[in-house]
C-alpha cells in the first residue's frame, strides 16, 4: 500500500475529517478488541493512582463539558 503523505496533508479539513471518521468507524467494526500498547496501560495506571491519592486533582465530567461549552462560545 502506498499513501502519499504530502497529498493527505494537503487535503482540505473537511476531507481530512471524513477520512478520520472512515478510519475510526472501520476500527470499531473489527471483530476483536484493539490492542492497547503497554505505554497507554502504564499511563492509565499512573493517572488512576494520582486520582486515588488526591481526588481533588481532577475535574468532574460536568466541569469538562462546561469548559467545552465556554470554549465554543468564546
């Protein structure tokens, strides 16, 4: 398979988003679970331990969505 990186990077944002959506949907259609790399597992464990040690270090889901809405509204 040959993919021209320069051509991909030159695509308009709408086309890039369409490709990302196509790839994401295809990954979700796979019959077996996707492998999780060891570095991602280690990172998740580290963050879980940090949250257990200090639950106030994170933010709630509601706060995340409030920040997203605030960012979108400028």
